[in-house]
């Protein structure tokens, strides 16, 4: 349960970071379209104005389907679910810690197990957020997607892929750094608790020997 909650918290952090950069993605995609169509931003704004007045035009209907404002708006609606998801993740984390304590009935032992678990989870999460860009590249270059986009020039596909990866890269780096930080902090705590636990165990054994 602790692992699931930490995974969810990191995913929510990653997703929140992505959603904060939707304007950047929109800007890069619109800039790319303008470059490929040899239009200026003024021309593009003028076309939008014409389409707002004449939405029934076939070309305008095509433009509406590719409207990045609508795309951004739909993505931003996901933000309303983040607070609830975060509260659920934190509740799971606290409940998982409570279960560990009830299982061992010892604060020191429970703290050590929880800290060790968070250390492993932190470094594991850092690993998969590090390799995620390569996984995304493999997915987007898969035969299945290539078949779906075979009528689109490969150059355009690669350009859009680079824009998407650029959009993801900053969020992936932030999440990777957070996961590494969690791993390092709890690694230090785990070592400290292990030393304290060993000393407490030695003291306990010493007292037992003295009683004998």
C-alpha cells in the first residue's frame, strides 16, 4: 500500500507538471504548423477570425478539429481531479504506515521498515522516470502507430515526436529529481534507524545476559 501511494503521488506530481506546460506545447505546435504552412502568426489569427464568422466552411471545420485551445481546455479540466487524488494517495500512505506499525508493534522497527520501503520505491521510481522517454520513443515508433500514420510524411511525424518529447522532458526531469531526493533522504534515515536499532538490540541482549 505504501508503494502504491508513493507511485501515485509521484505520478500526480508528474502529471501536474505536464499540465502546467500545456501552453508551451500549444505554442510549439502552432509555431511548427506556421513554419510548415509558410504563414505568419498574423495570417493564422486572421484565418481564425474568418472561421469564427464562417464556421460552416469545410476548411474551418478541419481547423476546429485541430484547435489547440480546445485541446488545452480539455487537458486543464483534469486539474480539478488532482486534489482529490492527492488526498487519496496521502491517506493510503498514512494507512499503510499504520498497518506496518500494527504489524510489528514497535515504533523503531516500523520506522525502519517504512523508511527502507520508501528508499527502494524512491530509487525504483527514479529509474523508470529516467527510462520513460526511451519507452515513449519506442511506443511512438512502433509498427502499429507507423501503420496508422503511414500516409503522413515521416519527417512530420519525427518533428511532432520531438515536440512531444520536449514537452515531457522537463516534467520527467523534475519527477526524476524528486524521486532521487526521496530515495536519498530515506536511505540516510534508514541507515540511521538501522544503527539505532542495532544499538538497542545490543543493549537488550546485554540486559538479558546480566539477568542470567
